[in-house]
């Protein structure tokens, strides 16, 4: 693949490690990337336009920057990346790292401008990890952190095309990188071991971007791609989900003499793994999928679950919070409560067999291999209904790509109590699988 250098863009929620990652690429002697920062651009603009901007507290500054970014993107969706694109092209810049991508429109514009030179990397870490990293900056005010974090992710705000939506940007990423380990020890000195390990990981992906086919996919990359491919078979009108169950086969245990020179983790070497079963979310065999069953309906109403919800809430005449009358079936009350919102997702009335259920049932139907100790790859974190089945099937390892669109803290707690290891996927995203692993 012809390549005139790399255009690397970084996305991720604040505190995930985008700045640290950008510094790695900027200081990489092989790449010598020129750095661009959308956040720095917005800060410079805010200093000129907002009185005493630098004297304001962190949460106020972040809100100002969020508002400013939304305002500029409202005029033109690519307003924040256009100057960067122009500078790169005008000066024939070879290798670039762009920090702080916050809007899917910016990703689209960069892909259009640079084609196969462009890669989007999503830097991710758990909310609690990110909070610990920025707690001092927020002076312990967790509520303000959560407000800024939800807005940054594109949650709890109108779905405007010009707003922040880091969650969607992460879904569009070419490579997903987890950044859970802290680069600083408790005494605030650098942890060189962690830094070196993270650098090695970034170097691996850098080599792959520069030389597609430089290595074959890791097992996690192969099986998550498998799950994402199986998901495309789903006819669900709302969400396509795929799952793959595998068994790992261990090589013979080393001789006693060899064991002396090996760590515990090296005493059993995994050589091969096999797919046991796959599944996607579809209605049971012989049933008609919702898209066909409700084809005469509007797009939103081609889901049985949504139809049940609409029918249920059409009977509401009073606000469930304050008791005020709801006129003309308006479910948003004057008190601000949206009465159409439920604590759950009506999963019990969904007509589909979920992807994880389908894979487990396929394994049971074929009856060739027990699921005890098996590993499950799923494109979306399992719901509570699937969580219980996964545990009882004996699956002991779960790797997921996307977080579930509702809070599943109970499922996470249940997995952990029942000794099911859960991990967020890291590696090459399925959307660029062939592009990065096919050798020319």
C-alpha cells in the first residue's frame, strides 16, 4: 500500500491518556510526528474571547471549551480540523498526530482528506481510572466531573451533529487501545516499567500502520473480527450483535527441567484455539423478523419492543412523578420528567434470541464440546438476561467490544462474583481488519 506518511488522530474521554499518547508519537524518532491539538486551539481562542478564562476553575473552563467547540462546528462541522488539514497539505507534512477528536464529522473529514494515510486511535480507560487521574484538578468534585464526562461522550444532550460525541468517535476508531495503568507511582515519580510497556504496545500498532501485514492478527483481533462479521447476519432493526465462543488448547506441559527456568505464566503454552459456536441476535428459526413483519410502519416502529413501549405509554394520562395531566399524549411533563423513559430496556418482550444466547444454544445443539472454561467474544457487552446464561454455561472469560447502551453494573458485579473474567477489547477494529492484515 502506497503511503506518504501517517496521519494519526486520537480520540478518547478526558483522563484516558490521549495527551500522553500524543507525546509518544511526537517523540518517536522514527516518525517524528508534527503535533496538532484541537484542545490547544480552543484554549487559545478562549483566552482571547473570554475574560479571565485562565482564572476560572477546571469545570468552568471545560464547559467553556465544550460550548466554543459546539459553536464553531455549528457554522461548519469540520471547522476545527480544516486549518489542520490545510497546514498538512500546504506544507507536505509527512507524519502527524492530532489530539482531541471529539466529533464524528471531524473523523469523516479527515478520512476524506487523507484516505489510507489516516488512522483513528481510540484511547480508553474505565471511568474510575480516569477520575483518579483528574481528581486533583476537579478538587474532588465528582459531580462536576460526571456532568462534563457525560457531555463529552455525547450523552444527556440533544443529538446535534455539531456536539461532542466521543462515544461515537470511539466506535469509528481503527485501533482501540486500553490505558488502565498509571504512568506515575503514588510518590508521583514516573513508573518506567508501565511507560515502557505502553510504548511497546504503541510501537506494535505503529509498525502495522506503516507496514500492513507486518504481523498476523492476535487471537483477540481474529475472534472479535469473527464476532463483528457474524453480527452482519443479524436482521434486527435496532442493533446488530455478534458473538463467538472459543476453546483454547494447551500444549503439553514442559518437562520438569524446563519448568525451573520458566515463570508460572509460561508453564503451559497456548498453541491453538478453536471456534466452538457463533451467534447473532435474530428471531427464532421459522419466525419473521421485525423489519418484514412491520415493513409498512415507519423505521422507528419496525421493532416489536418499540411498539410495545409506544402502546404502553399511550395510556399515560398523568405524570408518574408529580401527577400533572399529560395533554395530547405529551409524555414530557412540565416538571421536566420524561415519562417514556424506563429503568430497563423491555428486553423481556424482545422477539429476538440474543447473540450470546444463540451461540450457547448452537453449542448445545451440536453437542460436540462442553463450554466449561470457554472464552466468549461479543461485539456488545451482554445484558443481564445473557449474563446469567453465560455464567451457568461455564464460560470463564468474556471480551467485549462496545459497552451496553444501558448501565449493567449488576451484570458486571455478577460476572466478577462468579469468577468470570471480563475485559474490554483492545486491538485492530474489524472495519480495517483486511486493510491492516492483508499482505501485499
